[in-house]
C-alpha cells in the first residue's frame, strides 16, 4: 500500500513538472520553481522618496530572477510566513531571468539555509533615515502551503544581522553576486 502511494506521489510530481515545463516553453518564460524547499532573496524597499520595491530571487537550480513591484507594496497577510502563491505573485512582477549560477555554487548557497534558520537575529539598530531597507533573506518551505522567512541581514534605516555563522556567510555570498548596491554610510559606529 505504501509503495502504491509513493508511486502515485512520484507520478503526480512528474506530471506537475511536465506541466510547468510545457507552459514555460509555450509562453517563452521560465518560471522560478517556488515549490522547491527554499529560495534566496535580495531586495530593496523604500517608500521615503520614490516608492520602490524590487530585488532578485535565486531558485534551487541556480536561476537568478529580477522582480520589480513597480512601487506597489507586496500584498501579503504574513510577510514572515507567506504562502507559496504569495511568493510566486511577488516574484512574477516584472520577472526576468538575469543569469544562472553554476549548479555547484547554487548547492553551496542552499546548503547554508538550514543552519542559518537556527540563528537568532540581532535587535534593530537605527542608523539612517529614508535610506530604505536592503535585505538578504531565505524563504524555506514549511508544512502546507507556507514558507518561513529567514532574515540573513538587513541594512539601511535599520541594521539587523542573523547571528548564525552560516547566515553571515550566506549574506556575504549573496552580496558578492553584485545584484544590488549596498547602502553605504549606514553602518553602526564601532563602540
């Protein structure tokens, strides 16, 4: 009985993958596989001077997609635990495949997510005003349709860091991809 259930599940997954692949080929787009166990995100949000909400998402296959909400806020009930459909809607806005990371690099990045999830996040330190927020995050699938946000680093108006060494390493690696310009001059003073 269990073997039959596993076979049905495998066939269902294969059918879903085939449907998504066929739709992607038919429309000429490449959908980020948001049903994977995790995605990585670099985003910039600022509503002080000009409404801005844009960024990049990296899927487990190494696809790097840009997204741009065109100044609109992300309509989500719980930003720390969004549904996969809410994430898909966010990343579909102005989505463009900008590059693909080598499979080995993608595996190295995603291998750090589990340990990063165990890290605690520092209290916010206010340093800038009206600079906005540049955040490095991971979204990890949880039971059901929800995902859990893992904050790796935030800089700008408030600075927060995940204390896990894997989170710090992952944030540095995401920053080194050069997807977004760091917010300069907003680091807390050494004390």
